[in-house]
């Protein structure tokens, strides 16, 4: 993408309303624009990151055997009356009347709807296990939306729902999502720690929150520090196999959010030098809630003995839009964002230090063409801004690698490659630089 | 994907509420489920098609130089008061109040919001031309939603918006989208005909609807029949070049929807043997509306002479969810859907005629593994249904190619390959069959 043809509206000043660094940087780097309280438009750089995060989430869902669907944003109020949550949900639910005065709502979550879909078709345990997921916009009418996409009102969530014949099978489904989540967040460059958590309005008796540590995190968390360096299950993980050892290696170690924290247990179970107390950001949560929805909504299947039983369910959420903020909270410096490569909006920033200089332009065009042809995503700054301004912009938007081309270097036969995260610079020949990102 | 682990809820009976063939087939083939009037959930097979259509639309938008963004579903009523459309839009607009009694609405289209985004950042003609697009769920509160996704209330639309310094540049932007649309629909296996159309509530003085012919189309259309066989601009089309000849070759020939049809002109301009009068489905529409939104909303840029002028705009919509229905209307038979390859939910249906038979299972597993490894999307029917039921299901869901494996064929060293569209069958060796879909 040529910057001269792109839409990258960077802000010089830090917007006064932004209280946390991810919100400030998302506004300054032209990722989002607020359209109403807690409601954002995603600008070109922002949607690229959001799409990459969604893609990773979906790949790991598919790997774990979950199946994609897509439920609508609006739901019928009657559906929520069946579960008893319509009245219970309170003012966070956005209630709507259509032109015929029928009651709708903007879905804050989808347990009811997916249960309705399930009961509409599935009759036998032979169709189980089943796990259906979707990524769709949700709305929660927060009293005071703030922190940008970290606590917005309209937000993008991936939510998966598992259906099993009994508790044992449901536990296996839970484990599959637990392991998928470990992989998902690790692939985005995040260290996530699963922690026992309250189940809240979803209900149920087993839940883990996946927490990313960051100073600006919304909640206090307590855990064994070894949890920071556990191995991540590999691509070859057998999701049909026994995942319990992976889970147990983590649940054996103390980890809890402040809601369920037990200081005495913490001190008894964790050696003093390993006690980690920190701020954390929730990026996902998994729930097992049994028949909480299937029983009242009569989502039953015939078991092997022919008897009908309500299906055992769990739900599994990932805050897809919130992750954009969480990643920035976990990865930035004074100059701006530092994107982990898998979620970066572009792979390489190509900086032309002297647009208009024939040799420099030609070298940049050549590099741009070769990298683009190889499938490398390049943002090419071909504008006539000063080099200083170009550097500052690229530092701010945080593309992992900068490839800097100027007349002086070209005379010496070199271009400069800079790593955004480490700041390390190297001089390479043009061919070597191209080869670095697009190996022949 | 193994069918035994998939969620493919097929209906034996045709639902009584479905009046047109695409709606019937979408319900029967397990593509969608109605959740409220005009509001649908997309089941696994359906979301795969929807994703493929969206992907093609985005590729062609990007090729034509448009830039992806993503605007939220909910919008502030105040924004629409600026353009004067809040009161004018009528009951099709879903109006919402949040917990603080602030007026929101579920966006039926995004001219106002994108104009607000533009004016927030762009100051100079040097940033133009600019074309921003997104694909987002919209809501129009139809009095009587019907025909499934063809006239739903919550629907997925791609809408692009162009910004230019003057009419001449705006016309070029319009032409780019016109050509992109020709390519987009052709890639989905559709013959689309651009027709002059009314501008309706969007406004402006130039508009074309892209119409797909189908007996169940919602409107009568009239055109020169040569328009059915015009060449489609290639992948190498230069969108920076002069597209006028491509446009002119079409606009020279009479084509109009019933709203703007002029029978006298039709008869005067079109030789009798070339007069086509047929039913059509609108799958996209392009508008040039100049300063209709930029003037009242003060989206102005400084021109080369330093004077501020309101920006010239156009908008360009494609009904992404509607296209699923439109493609089925245009491509089906008595037995079910016939997906054009580029939008098919799977490339190949692998049918095991005798699940449980060791040799047949082994052959199927081998084929499945080899095709999947090569990136071919295979739906493998590994269930123990009867062959007749398996055939009927695969005909219904319309996967373009069937690969049929049974004990008798295997003894003779062959498997059968069947083309869903033509019904043509071939016997091939296993290797030749695999090679057909995954050339070595």
C-alpha cells in the first residue's frame, strides 16, 4: 500500500478524553474514531489488525473442532424470557421496539439463541459433541463507557458454545477450548494466564478468565509466577486426545482474580518468591454451566438408553475488539505501538528518505514491487514528508520492520533495516533486505 | 470436514412460509435459520458461502483502489439530523434509545457517518481521490419482510463511499466502482447487467442498478440482449486508466429498470429481436450524488486554488447476504442448489458408499487426507446413511464436484467423479481423481 493513496489519519495531539495508553495510541495512530459514547469506527489501520486477530481466533477454533456459524445482532425478547434473563439482565441490555412494537434486543451474548438453534435440529447424543462459534458485534450499554475499545458498548466478540451428553464429555469440551485459548493468545504475542473466576450473569460452577498482565489492567490478579512461563501446546496438539495433563499443569498452580482470591490459600500454596500480584486485563473467559439454559429451554437429546436429557453446555468468549487494546497495553513504548508480527497491520514499513530523487524512488519501487509480489504486506511511505516526520509516524503505528532507503545509503549500495521492537539497525544490500522478508 | 462431526441440519419438508426457491433451498439445505421476522442466523454451510462472497467483494474493492474500514452498526440520531434524513427516513429506520435516553439508530446505510469521518481528518484535495468501504450488518425495518435473505431486515451490505475534488474526478471514481462490480458479480458466476435506475432515498442524479436475471426477480427490467454477453474486464484492468470505453460499451445499449423505463425509447433504440424484457434481482447499486451530504455536513477540502469546496461524493452498495439468495435463484435445479465454484461452501463432496467397509473407508481416508493437505475443501460423508440418502443430500447442498467411492468401483480400481451442474459422470483411478482437484 502506498501511503500517498492510503487513509492514515494520525493525530499530533493526544486526545484529552483518553485515559489509558492503548486508547491514546489507537486514536493517535488512526486505528479508530469515536462515533458515539463507547461506539467506534475502525479506520483502515485498525480494521487490518482486527481482521488478523479474528483470523487467528478462527483458525484456533477450527483446529479445536469448533464450527463457525453467524448469529444476528438483534434477538427476540421472548427468547430471553424463556431463560429468565430478560428481566434479570438489567440496564446493560439495549432493548428495542420495532415498527410493529415487537420487543427486540441487541445481543450482549448468545446462550439463548444458540440453545434455540440447537434444539431446533438436534435430537440424539449421536450428534454430539458439538461446538458452534461465531464472531459478531455485541452491545452492552455500560453506564460509563471508557478506555476506548477496552470497555466499549458495541464490541466484537467471538463466542463459542459446546453441547455434550454428560458432564464428563462437557469437561472435555471445556478443556479443548481452554487449550485453544492458550494457543490463540500466544499466537498474538500475549502471555495469558488462565485464572479461576466468578461465573457472573452467565452462571455455572466452573469458569476461567484468561488474563494478560498489564499495569493498566482493570482488575487485581494473584498467581504463581511459574504460570508466566508454561509451554504453549503446539500446532500438533491432538484435540481428540487427553488434554487433562495440560490443564492440570496450570490449575495445580494458584491463580485467581480478585473476585475469588483467597489470601490464606495464596500464601499457603505459593512460595513467597513466586507470589505474583499484578494488574490484569481479561481477554477471554470460559464457562461450564451445565443445564442452566438447556433445562428451561428444553434443549434435550436422547441418550444411548433412549431417555431424553437436557444437554450439558459451556460457553467460551474472546473479546476480539478488546484484544486490539490489550495487545497495545502489553506492547508499546514512548514512541508508539509495537505490534507483534502476527497481528501487525503491515509486515514492513518501506521509508523513502527522499521522494522525488530518481535513484531513491527507483530503488523503493523495485523493493516495493518485489516484496508485494512475494505476498509481504508493505506500507510504502512515498510521500514528500521530511524523514523525521516519516520516522515518527512509523514508530507511532508500530509496523514490526522498517526498511529505510535513502540516496546516501544507495551510493554505498545499502539500505537500512530497523526492528521496531528492539530498535536494532542493520545495513544490508537491497537484495539481502528483500530476501530478509521474502526469502527466495 | 467430516460430516459425522459437522452440523448440517437438512430439512426433509419444505417450510410452508418460504415463497421463493432460494428461501426454500436455504432452509432445506441448512444454510440459515429464522430467528425473528427478517432476521436470520447463518448455519455452518451458510456462513461458508457468505464468507466467500464477502472475500470476492473485498478483493475487487481493493483491486479498484478502495480502502477497507469498518463502521459500527449503531449510529447517533444527531448525525442524521445534520443531513436532514433522520425525520425523512420513515419507519424503515430502527430507532433506539439507550439507558441515558440518547437517540441512536441501527444504520440502514452510512453516508452520514462516513462523511463525518472524512470531515474529521481530510483538509486538502491532495488527499483525494479517496474511497472507503466496509461490510457491516445493516437494518431496515421492512413492513413485511419475506423471501428469506432476499428481503430481510438485518442484512449484510458492502458499502463504499468515494470522495473527489470535482465532478470529473467523481465520475472516474464512479467508473472504477462500475467496473469493479462487473468483475465482482462475474467472479460469482452471475451475469449482471448495469441498468439506469432511480436514486431513491440516497439522492443524486446518476445511478445504476446491477441486475441479475431470474424468473423470481422483484422487478421488471428492459434491456438490449447484447448486454448479456459483454466481455468482463480482466484482472489486469488498469483502474488508474481510462475506464470510460468499458462503461460506454454498456451504457450505449438500452437498459432500464421499470422505475425509469421508457417504452418508446426502448422500441426506438433496440431492434425487435434484441428486446429483452425479464424479471431481475438487484444485487448492487452505484450512486453519484455530488454534494448532497458534504454540503449540509460541511465536509469541505481546500482545492488547488486554496478555496474550500464541499467534496463530491458517490456511494456503492452490494447486498452481500442477498447475493446468497440471488445466486441460488440463478443456479439451482429440482434436486437443489448448484453452487458456482468460487462461492461453493466446499469444493468437493466425498461420498463413502459403504462406511464400515475396511477397503472403502481406507480409500476415502486416503483421498480425504490428500485433498485436504492440498488445500482442497472437502466435505466427507463418512456417516452410515444409505447411498441414496447421501446422494440426495449432496445434490441438495450443491457442492460442485462429487467424488463417489464404493467397494465395487474399488475392486475395478476406480472411483466416480460427478459434476453437480452437468450431471456428467466419469470413472477415474483414485490417483487421477485426486489429481483432478489437487494437481501435483
